[in-house]
């Protein structure tokens, strides 16, 4: 997956202080978590890059470039209210991994996207 790697001078990790919107997520963590916990397990889908992880990596997708999942968005209105305040956001999802899981080191599909977990 190196084809779309980040520029050579990009840091591996960024400081939250450089992205003030991270405080919005931190301050609203309990509300976001409460909405995530009310989503039925059967509504989460497999993460497509199965070669990167062991166990089950599931996601509940709200939107991605070119896609909007209105039913999921309606299920979690507080989460949507929060993430819609993030400047330039292009994808939002709940991601679940069971305890003891691991994800292999990898680059995402684009070196132009900053991911926040």
C-alpha cells in the first residue's frame, strides 16, 4: 500500500493542538460513545482491507467521498452535529475492533487525508 504514502517530511503523528476541532470530539466523547453503543451490532459492516487485521474489524459508515448514508446519519444525530463542525471532513465512521485485535502497519488509500481515531 506504499503507492499513496504520505510525503517524506510528514510526521507519523500530529499534535492535537494543531487541530482545534479535536477538542470538539474530546468534549463530546460521551455523547458520541452513547450513540455508537446503541447501534445494533448487525448494522456494522466488515472493513474491506481484510489483509490488514486479525479478528473482526467492523464499521458503521456515515459518509465517505461520494457517498452519504442517510439512515446511519439519522441514527446518530448528535454525532453528525459534531462531525459536521469539523472543517474539510470527508469521511466519518464508527470503527469497532474486539479486544486483543491488531492492525498491521500500513498507509491509507491517500497520503492527502489526515485520519483521526
